[in-house]
């Protein structure tokens, strides 16, 4: 493509290809769920592909860059195998196979050029973001590493094993087809309650929505104010209790807190009519009441993680509207209350899509957990999809044991009406921050009434709840606030125990309007944010009292079964 006419033709071809594949791409990604519990598949009601126009200046610059890089690639090929930094192509087999190496280098050049074409589109920000996302997915799927005929490493392994790796890959493929998802770890090596979710405790209350787990104290004395954790209902609670050495639950118990955790039921057809109100009144508020009843405490401390934080914040607002303030302090981990900055999750949400989902699930039904699991994976397709396709099927490898990825594959369903309400009122209309806009459990939601001390944590590289979205909570709640930013992403940033001495966190006592302004004055500290949070929580936990010798309270709240209970073991 050396002439201007060539590039004009290329742009026209891009437009045609994009137009033809637009509906299919939207349908595919929407059917995968595409959202943090907020989106799901929609085979109908899809927006039409927008007409695209291109910046001629950017096209000309892209042409020059392409010619220069293509020439350099050809010259490198004449001298030897071109060097590549992309981890998909850095193995020795690629380096010693000139044809494969050149194919990979040409693919990377074309990928950069296609992204350049997407950037050259003259359109509104949301259309450009959608286009970039579609191109990224397209290029991730078409990588030479994903095909046996082009993957030098897979070919080498097939030769070295005399075809055994191919046979094993077919076995892995059949296994994953039967289980319904791509294996990210050897799931046969994990069992909930046996080698994950092992902190000692007992279920002391249950209803059709959740079980309440009380954990056995590890100290002779505990703080007088008990501590309740509300995890996300789109995942299972044991992300907070994977192994003893990285369990936030165990850490809280070790710090002398009488600790309770909500374990959500994995919804089945019997819960297809449950609403957002049910999750607030009959789960979050009920859990607070039961913890108070068991412990006799006038006030408790609470923590909400991700969607669990949104549920907790809503519940606190409902309680405040009733003149009740049973929570002394709240912690919000990677949580949206203000949904202004939702990052990539906002791409395909519009009125047509929301109405379709309300029509499909608003009056009843179940959003399947696998849709949500696929969503999270395809937000990082190379790392969480194609990496395992190549390893499992082309190379015939068994992925190594990894507790976090086992949890990631243990998906949960959502009741349709609850999901439909959440979709419209959070991601689409952002109604929780509009005083009086939402009515929940018969009360007008006004987060300005949640006037308590709060600890707000966000992860710097979070692609589920962008750091700006976490920080926005500081501008919503009126009480005394502390904001802390940790390194890494949505899960790895949160699950960062002090003993590992990994990563770092940032603090700044001032809370300007934006996270970018906050960061300018922030100080970095080595290690885990857990120690900072523990010191903060201790200041709100009250005096020390003798630890309870048993679970629950009298005949009303007897130990039903050992932790982690039945609900967390139910599969989607």
C-alpha cells in the first residue's frame, strides 16, 4: 500500500468489513455478558453499525508509518529473525523458525495498523471505544499463536512428543466442552472447604438469599464492635478466604475482630423473581440485624467488596432514611457508588439494550453465571482466553494449580429482576448518586445521609472498577473519609497480604475532586494496604472484651453447619 489511493481503498474496506461484522460482534460480546454483573447477551435490539469517516491527516500519517515499519521488517528478515517483545512470540521455537517469526512480526505490524485505522475514525468517544474494543478482540483471536499451522512452539512440541501433545490437547478440549468453560487451572486439585475457604467457623443463620458465617476467634479478646463482610454476589465469597496465608477474613480474625461474612446463595429457578430490594432488605440489612442480635452490639463495622459495596452503600442509605444508623464505619473495596467512570464495561450499554434486558429478564428469569465469567475473561482476551486455548489445546498442557483462577471459574448466577434493576439504575442512568431518584425498599436513596467514617480502597490497574470510579465515592459520601490506592488489579490488588511484602500502596489525606489531583500529592508506601486499613478499623472497633466461646446465640442462632456452608458449594 504505497499510494494514497491504496490507503483510501483500505479505509473503505475497513468500513465495509466493520459494517458487515458489527451486528455479529455486538451479539457475540453481549452474549458473553460484557459487564460487571451489569450486562448480558442480547441477540436482538442491537444498534446498527454507525457510518464511519476517517481523518485524512491520520490516514496519511498511518501510511507513512506502515511503509517505514514494513520496510524495516523486510530488512530485518534479510539479516535474520526479527526480534519481538510480545510474550506470545518470544519462545525459542519462534526465534529459530524464520517463517513463523516473520508471520508473527507481520501480524503485529498489521495489528498496530488496524488499531491506527480505528484511531483515525472521526466519531464520538463511545463509538471509537466500541470500535477499538472490537478490533482488539478481532486481533487477539486472529493471532498466529492461536493456530497449530502457524504456532512454532506447538509444532515443535508435537514433533518432540511424537504427536502425544496433540492427543492430549484433544482430550483437554473435550473435557472443557463437557464442563462448559476453558480450564484456567487444574480444577480437580481444589475443593471448597478442604483446601480453599478453610478458615474455621460456622453458619449461624440462613434464609433463601444467603448464609451468615461466624468465624472462630483466634485471640483471647475481641473488639466489642463486630465486623461484617459483604462480598460481591456475582462471585463467591471465598476470594476473601483462599488460603490461610492470603485470607483477608483470617487476617481480620487475627486482628481481634469478631468476624461475620455473607455467603450468597447461587440462584436457581426458585429465585428467578428476586429483586434488588430483596438483596438489600432480606440480605444486607438482615445480615446487619442478625450480627447485632447475636453480639448484642449497638453498632457494627461493615465492609463491602465490588458489587457487595454497592449493596452495602444502598442498604446504609435505606437505613438512614428510616432514621437507623447501625453501622459505625464502612469499608468499600473496589466499589462503584458513582457509576460515571465505568471504563470498558460501558461500551455496549444504551437504551435499546437496557430495554431489551428488562423485557427479557425484568419480570423473572436467571442470568447464567457463565455469561458473567466469559465477560471478565474477554476483557483481557490474550491473558485469560487465548493463552489457555494455546496451552490446553495446541500444546496439550495441563494448567498449573492456582487457587485464584479456580475461584474465577466457580461462577454464580443472578436473578433476572435484580440484574435488570441494577443494569438501568447503576451503569446506565447512575441513579444512586441522584438524591431521591431511586426508591429502594420503600425509601428514597440519598447517599448524603450515610454520614459515617469510611475507608475507600481502589486498585491502580483495575479494569473492572477503574481507579477513578473507586475514587468517586470520596465525592459522594459526606462523612470522614480515607482513600487508599493499591498496586495491581481488581483482585490481585485487594488480595495482597502483608506477609508477602509485595507491591505498594499510596495515601493522601487530602481529597480533591479527581483521583488524578489526589495522586499528585499521594505518598507511596511499600507492601500491603492491609496494615493501613487494620489500623484505621481498630480505631472504630471499640474496646476489647472476652472472645465468645461458641457460635451464634442461644437457641435462636445455633450453629447450622461448619463453614464454609452449603450455599458456596452450589455450582451455577
